[in-house]
């Protein structure tokens, strides 16, 4: 039906999509720290963040806190030499570590020789599930922390 108002819509949508794409490209710049460049920071995948949120609540929240806030006095060594569970949000040093180290800690736990009480989840979680939890943790970090952590993982 020529001249029908609905005919205008696809091109409007296309134009809108194109402007969003342009805006996204402009924000996507390589990250350069200490003279070493890595590709732009990838966006978090909302579906995987949601999946990670569910798994985190089930497996991690009892120690690391429902809001990733950690246990009280997490920086203080206990009498038995162990440490309480640290926060996983932007207030602890978790975001200083590259993905591979974090995944290795989640899979194998802390070293009991150092009095570390983090259990390993190798038998309960697949690598994909551990990565989803990590994606969820990243949603708590600010852009600068995310950029640094991406850089240290990708360099
Ligand atoms: C029984 C309590 C407990 C549970 C459950 C637990 N953790 Fe931990 N976690 C700890 C403790 C205590 C530490 C600090 C000492 C250590 O590293 O062993 C820790 C440390 C960590 C670290 C290292 C943090 C850093 O900045 O070095 C990561 C990452 C981590 N946990 C992730 C997880 C994830 C993800 C889960 C759920 C799959 C989980 N933890 C479940 C107790 C726990």
C-alpha cells in the first residue's frame, strides 16, 4: 500500500540503529597502560551477569556477602592465621588480579599452607559457570577498575 505511514518506519529504525552503532564505536578505544595497548574494554553480557548472580547467591554469598561486601574485619588476620572472606566489589583488591588467577582461586581455593580458607569449586562448577560468576563480580567494579583488570588480563 504505497504512502502508508508504516512504510516510513524501517528507515527510521535503521537510522537510529546506525547512530547507536556510531556512538558505540566512538567509545571503543584501545586501553593503553604503561605503554602497552590492549583491545577496547568489552561490554558486560547482561545474560551472563544474571546467570552469575544466581550462582554467586548459591555458592559464594554465604562468605563473601549478598552485596559482595565480604566479612567484617576482612583485612585482619584471625588467631588461627586465616583471613575472613574479602569483599568482591570495588572495595577490595580482587579487581587487581587477572581473570586467570581469579578463576584458578575459584577452582582450586586458597592455599591451606597459608591458612587460606577459600574452598575450591572445581567439582561443583563448570568453567563456564565460574566465568559467569566473574562476569557478575565485574558488574560491581567501576570503569577504571574494569579497564585496569581487562588490561592486566589481556596484555
Ligand atoms: C566458606 C567461605 C567461602 C566461600 C563459600 C567462598 N569463599 Fe571465596 N574466599 C574465602 C576466604 C576466607 C577468602 C580469603 C582467603 C583466601 O584467599 O583463601 C576468599 C578469597 C576469594 C578470592 C580471592 C580474592 C582476592 O582478592 O585475592 C576470590 C576471587 C574468591 N574468594 C571467590 C569466591 C567465589 C567466586 C565463590 C563462590 C563460587 C567463593 N569465593 C566462595 C571464603 C569463601
